[in-house]
């Protein structure tokens, strides 16, 4: 048997009568197990071949493509994905060259998902295409591994997206004001509703904070953010005055409010700071209430000093009365008159003092109501044994069914014995130093059964002073963040699993943002580019691949960023002595 088939230009003379050409053609079309298609070229006004008309599909082609014998419409109308994969270019080149041509391609698009072998040849005024697919053939191990890898990557991406959505849902429902700032310009990446309410309907997400909140110029905020981004050290602010245009009216006079807030650095996988997490609480009502109490206390102090001066004046008058015997009558009259004046002044001072005391009591009642209505968990601990003096509903809800008032802390919550929380509270009581902490794990028993569970809190411990300036208790201001912490832990575990999964795959997997910069690269990139994947993050694709390789893929990347899913084969001259023939899938991240 010869190794090379002899091409046929026509039937031998002795067979032409037995096998008429028309009957033979239709017999081949009907019985061929290979798909056969006849395409007619379509030209534009400049004489360029821009598409094909589908004139005929044999039964095998109809089965493979799921089309009728004459489907109508043009080739690109039915199979637009062939532009990205090079299949249309193959057909056009075969027609224009007039020579037989072949192509093997993995085609995933337009409702098809198979490996096709194609052969094309110009016939008369049209193009004859013969093709087979591998739908009925066993998959190779490489195909199966590739498909399994694609399925795992898609599942991992879906899980990561779900975790990210859940985390954003938790942050959006948190009672605190929360935002995430990215990069050295501190660009808003996430803003929850309480934070957005700070500036009304002013857009924040996607803008640097200096552009979104220009009224902060001249205030400490920008400098503090730069400091946290550069050092990675968390910053805690207590009752800091911040002036904002809350209603977004562009007013020259800004609203003055006080905030407790935390700036915490966010680290990327490699450990470098890539953003800042902001947690804030508006404490303006508490600050104003305390200031009013302090002013009332100062007024009472002034009245006491005036009364003491009046008493001293009265004593001096009595001494003068005893020494002046010669002017007894005049002194008695003066004394009586002076006594009346003093009584009137004392009465006036007493009335003022009572009014001041009533005002102070009213301020105290208002402060108590604020404690009771605050969304945070608040309590006041009295004396060195830290006895519960005041517990607001939010704090009591942490321990349903457990009596707290008038009980020492360790008797009410014996599970805190030996806990760092007790030591911290005593340190605040002994030194007067305010203590702020975030996401602290505290084992507490919510119910009276005494079974502890791990809860997480953001809290502030602040010393309370009596009228003599002596510490007589501790104020506790706490927010339970158990759900946020567990969600963060789950997200970090998911990200770690995603990294382990992608690093274990023998294929290049990466995530490129709209600026065509790498935001993720798996371990396989180390072997191909001799660089740690972490060093690729933030770098342009053009710089990593090199200009020749980038030129072979940049137009596919543009289609993918426009929302089109692509799969293509390419010749990639990465660098001298390192050229690869690769198959690539681009999956657009459609938000």
C-alpha cells in the first residue's frame, strides 16, 4: 500500500458511465461520516472578503453543528466566536490561496465545545470544508485534566465571590460607620450605609478621599491615613473633632462632630500594605453631654467660692462691731443693714446654687437616657471591685437572664476570672489610662447555665473621675463583632484555600484588572518567568510578557475586558530562547 494517496483530478474513463458525477457527489455527501460544508464568499465594497454564505451542509455536518442543510444567514452570524479563535481567518486564507489547508482547534463558543479537525479547499466559486469533531471519541488525559482544572478554577472563583459578597453584606449591616480605602491615594473601595450617610448622596466609591471629601484639607485626617499606610500601625482616635459638609451643600461653615475611630492597615498576600480599614462611631451627643456637665460643675464651684467670700465678709463685719464701742448704735444699724443685704445675697446665691444643682441633675438624667438608648453595649463599673453601677439594655442583652446590677464583675461573670479583660479593667482603674482594643476574643456565658462561648468585641475602657478628680470607676463602651470576625476568618481561610488550589495546578492562572495589571498570579508563573508571583502583582501585562508576546494577545484581552469569553491558541515569543505555543482561556469578570 503506498504511503501517499494519489490525488484524483477526475474519474477514470471506464468508471464515468457507471458512476455519473451528480449521483456520485450526492452519494458522498449523504454517506460521509465527515462533516462537509459549501461556503460562498461575501465581499465588501472595497473587494475585501468579509464573510461566507452557508450554501449547504451534509447530514454529518448538520449533526455536528445542530443546523439544517441550508440554515440561512452568514457564517459569522452563526459563529461570531470564529473571529477570536482564528477559524474564520483559516477559511478566508484557504479560499484566497486556492490551496488545500488544515487546522486543528479546540472550539468553545457559539453553543459548541469540541476539538475540531478542519480541511478546506477552494472549489469553483466557493469553499469546500471538511471537518470532524471529537464528541464521540474518548477524551485524552490532557483534555480531561484541563477541563477538570477549568471546573475547579470556576468553582473556586464562585466560592471566593460568595465569600466576598457575604463579607460585604455583613459590613453593610454593621451599626458602625465602615469603609475600605485602597492604595496610597486612599481610594474608596467600599462604603457601608452609615458611612455614606455622613455626606448624603455625594458619591464616594471609586474616588480618592481627598477628591471625595475636599473639606478635610487642613484637618489631621489625610496625614493620619498616610501614616497608617506607610507604617502599617493601627491608629485609634478618641472623641476627635472632624468637620464635614454632612448635607453636601457646599457650605463654607462645616458641621463640627466628634468621632471615635480606628484606622487599621490592610495587607495583601505578600504582606505589604495595600489599603486601610476604617471603623468609626459618632460620639458627638456624649461629648456635648459631658461638656454640659463640666460647665454646670464649674458654675457650682464659682457659687461656692462667692458664698465663702460672703461669709468672710460677714466675719470681718462682726469683728468691727465688737471693736467699735464708741459707735455702737451706728455700728448696730450698719450691722442690721449689712445683715439684711447679706441674707438677700445668701438667698440669691442659694437659689442660684439650687438651680445649678437642678440643671446638673437634669444633665445627669439626660446622660443616663443616652446610655440606655445607645446602640452600643455600655456599663459603668464602680470602685476597685468594679461593681456594676449602670447597665444599659444593649449590655444586658449580652447576658439574658443573668443579674448584673450591684454585683462585682467577677461574681456576676465568674468566667472572666484570670482573663486579660479583668487585668485591663484594673489597669485602667489604677492608672486612668484609656484602653481601646479591636476584635478581642472573650469567653463569656450568655445564659445562666454557665457554658462559655468565644465572643469577639471592639471596646473602650475609660476611667471615671469624681468631683475631687479621683478615679472612682470605669466606663465600658463595647460593640460585639463576633459575626464580622468569623466572617473575616472564613474569608481568609477561603482565600488561603484558593491560593493552595491554584498553586497546585500545572497551568498559568492569573487575574488581570481593567488597567491590564496583574492582581493575582499562581505559582506556575514562577517557573515560566523566573519570578515570585507576588512580585508580579500590580505590574502591567505588557511588562511581564514582553512586547512580542503582548502583541500576540492584547487584542484578545480587549475583547475579554469588553465582556466576551475567549479561548485561543497562540505563538508566544516571551524572550530569546523561550517561545511557547499555548492555548489560552480568557474569562471576563462581569460584575
